[in-house]
C-alpha cells in the first residue's frame, strides 16, 4: 500500500537514482516503470549493485528482520511507522543501526503535513498563549491492508507522536479504553486521555469503525483554538471574542465567546514527497534534515504499548521520563 507510493516518488526525486523495489508477489500496482527493477527478494536487490538507502514499507511484523539485514549491509533506512511490532524489536533495530553506523528515520508522514507544520509553528510561537489542550481525531473505515496490528499501533502512533510534537513535550501519563467490534484479534477502537510532561492534557479518538474519514488535530489555548484538517491540509484559527459584562470586575467570571475565524492560505506539498526529500538530505549528510528520528519513533511505540497496557489493566500508566 505505502511501498507503491514511495516507489512512485523515488523514481523522480532529484538526487536519487532508483535502484529497485522488492515484492515477492511482484509489482501488482505497476508502480515501477522498469520491470527489470522489480525483485522477488531483498537478497536479489542487494546482489544487483550498491545500495545507499532503502525504504522499509512492509507489514509491521516484518520490519525487524529486513531492517537488521539492511543495516548489516550498510544501507541507510527509512522505516514506515510504527518502527516495529514491539518496543523490544524497536530497540534491536536502533542498536543495529548504531552498530552499523547507518542513518535511519521513521516514516511518521503526518509531521510533513502542511497544516500540522503551520499549526506547530504557531503554537510554539505563542499565538494561543497558554495551551490548555491538544486533541486529535483519526477515524474511518477499516483498511483491508492491515493484518498484523490493531488500531493503536497502526493509527494511534500517529496521534501519540503528533501531540508530543506540536506541544514540544513528551507524554507523561495515559489512560485508555479499547473495543473489539469487527471480530479481529486486535482492537479497532481506542479512546486515550493523557497528560504531557508540560502538564498539558491531551485526548485522542482513533477507530476503524466510522463510515466517514476524519483526520483532525486541534490545540486550545487562552487566546483561541487552532484546528488542522489534515486530509485537506487546512488550518483555521478560531479567535476568542471579547467578553463584555455589566458586572463589577470583582464579580465577573472569566470566559470566552465566539470571535473571528481565519482559514490560512498554505503552500501545499505532498507530505510523503517532503518526507522523502528530508530522508535524502539526511543520507547526504544533513544533520538538520527534519526527519523523525529512531528515538522519536521508539517513543511513539512505547506510548502505544502504554495505551494497550492501560486499556488491559484499567489503570492510568505513567511513562518513564
């Protein structure tokens, strides 16, 4: 599903020579222009010539063996999120990349969405004043591509990463509820409430049960609210209105009212292309390339496992600093 989009972009990305794609079932979507560059195994690709970098876009349970083989071969890696099927496997990938001295990143593509980039810049610049809440909603129908993980590791890892990124603070605690409604062994709905280390609360709703697709992130502060609709890459600012009162100031309650709404004009670039450009720059030696690091990808995976533990145990889980 994702591999064909990576292949489409990499074949025309400046500074990149496309070396090939691997799929034991062949190029079913005709994503590769030259059929000779479609290989049925990773060994065949590695034997075809030198390889500088690779994108691992596989079922999550297959990330570990492929990442280990590529790292041992000295290939720089972009690994689609989640980093691995478990924290333990993610730690093994991190250690292998460090041993081999290869550069690596995790494909949290939402960080490259123009609406979320602009939202984060405005939040960190102080447009909202004190931040009261970060909330995300990621709902829609079940995708047939998913076989090996539930909605927490497949989708909620986006949100667990986003809330820490836009507020510039790690997750401190999570409390969660899950549901199993489609007969699969994994959860298909999760409700997460938590608090960041900065003492800002957050909330995330994620499911595969809703018949319409919504991808929304909102940040509420004492000057108003920013809302990013990431499907359309729209960002809107809802400003607090001026509250008037005839009461003496000592008796008036502080509150908000509806004010002006501004939808910002944003330059729209395909997030996946922007992500691949950043990874290319990292491989070329740019330490400033805005990739999602292995440590950040591992943190999202730790948060996901804390969410599952909270839902299973019915208790709030505190994450280690």
